[in-house]
C-alpha cells in the first residue's frame, strides 16, 4: 500500500497527520459548532412546532367564535322576524280598531243627523200646523164674521188638522 501511495505522491505520515488533524477539527467543530447549531436548530424546531400548535388553537378558537357568532346572528334574525311579525299584528289590530272607531263614529253621526232631521221635521210640521191654523182662523173669521170666540175656533181647527194628520197621506 505504501508503494501505491508513493506512486500517487502521498506521504503516509502526512496522511496520518491530516487524518488526526481532521479528527481533532471534527471534535472541535462538534463541540463548539455542531452542538450550539444543533441546539439552535432544535430550539427553532420547537418554536415552529409551538407556533403551529398555537395557530391550530387560534384557528379552533376562531371557528368556535364564528360558530357562536352565527348562532347569535340566527337568534337575532329570529328575534327581528318575530318582532316584525308582532309589529305587523299590532299595526293590523290598530288599523282594525281605527276602522271600527270610524264606523262607530259614522253611525253615531248618521243617527244624530237622522234624529236632528226628525226633530226639524216635527218642528216644521208643528210650525206648519200653527201657520195653517192661523190662516184657517183668519179665513174662517173673515168668512163667518160671526161672534164665535177665538178659543172655540182654534179647537175646531186643531181637531180638523189632527184628523188630517191621522189619516194616511194620499198625496206624494
């Protein structure tokens, strides 16, 4: 083997020295470089794993919050829909109440108007009877020129008008 190494131009002593130097360098690098770098890499790996776990927790928490939010939103929508339905029902009830109130007021006004018309009609009939009695009295006084007293004439005329009023009307 030494012949092969000599032909290649390699000195076995130098090779041995280089191997020992390499071994020392390796041990030094392992002690001062690979150890700390390994620790740094291991710490970085743990940090990344921790960040991933934290991200997973936050994602789970965000999903829970989103689920809660959607649940609250559904409850709020249901409450809003219920409230709108209640408002519509109240509005319809108020509308019906106002319509009923207006109808009752209209009926009362119509009843009052009919009563007033009836009262005015009676007043007009009484006044008409009075005027008719006065005209009949004046006509009878002129026609008869007798000494019948006025009270007897009025009784006769009132009786005549009452008889006219109690008979069914044949005129339109």
